[in-house]
């Protein structure tokens, strides 16, 4: 007799694939595209979508006949984010960091091979950056992602690179594995990481990992439009980030 534990309710797994796909999209998606990307038939995808519509996990644009995440699931996601201890612990220190730098501050956590924004404190300067709490970004082209990866073993980073192609998102994105490992060595040496327009062309980010006793709790960053960045301002931000990291880690003890 096969004693391998089987999942109960495989339709839930199929539904999660649909929700995962929709959460990765910035625009509503057609039934055909949802079915194709999740490996389901149109018929199966439609039945699951009808149920998800009923409970508010997805919503449908009747005119375009396209689907996107619904308000109910966003409500649960926001509740989960609000319950994260690191968010509560880091919040006052991130607010101080934003006050000192007057630039946009993000807090993120690792989710598989991505970084999910769980806090954003907007800059009061003109030209705010496009990013939203709940959005995810690749680790390899973000300051927060690099900062977290730098605390990983080389073998773990190699496995990460084997799983994730270094897609060129901008002209500055690092797409060579050897160059990326060199970048990680620099991060380890400096204690913080740069995203030099690698995710968004005109945005420079400086990020730091929140790690204590070999356990990672997330990372945070300061994002600056490149036209506002000077060498002196960069030094000021790095100093403020070091102070912020130290304060958060002390509160984690």
C-alpha cells in the first residue's frame, strides 16, 4: 500500500496556481491566457475562476472578459502583512530613515526567489517611485535581494542562479553569473547593496539585510531618482542605512 501523503482537494492547488499567476500580472488576464500559463484546460480554469469570483478572490471585467485579483484576497494579504513582527519592529526606524533621507523607503521579505514589498514610506519630493505594497521583484536586480543573497552560502546562491535566468530588465541589469557573484562579494565586503538602475532604469537603490544569528528577517532600502543622487548624498544615505540596520537588529534581540 502506498503510504505517500496525498494532498486533500487538488482543486485548491490548481486555484493557487491561478492566483499566483494573476498576482504576477499588472493587467487583467483572459481565460485563454490563464489556462495556458497554469497548464489547465479552459473548461477547468473557468470552473475554478467562477468559484473564485463567487467568494471574491478574483474579479472580472465584464466588458473585456478578463480576470484580476479580487478585493477579498487583497484584504487577507494586507492582514497577513500587518501581522508580520518585522514590520512592527522596523516601522519606527524606517520612518526615521525616511525623515533623514527624505527619499522613498521600502521594507521587503523573501518569498521563494523574489522580494515582496511589505512596507513603503513615500518620499515627499517631486516624482514618486512606482511600487506598491504586495508587489514582488526579482532578487538578482534589487538592492534588498542582493543584500539577502549575500548572507547565503555560495552553493545556495549557485542554486538560486540555476533556477533563475538573469533576464535583462534594463541596460544596467547584471545578466552574467560570474559578474553577479563578483557583485555579491562586493556586497559582503561593504555590508550593503546597490541597485544601480538594474530594475528601473532611472532609479538608484541602496539596501541592507536584516539578519541576526544567521536568520534573515527581510531587508530594507532607500530608492532615489538618479537625477537627485550626488556622491555626498550617497554617503549620507549609506550612513543612515547603517544606523537604521543596527537599530532594527538591536530591537530583534
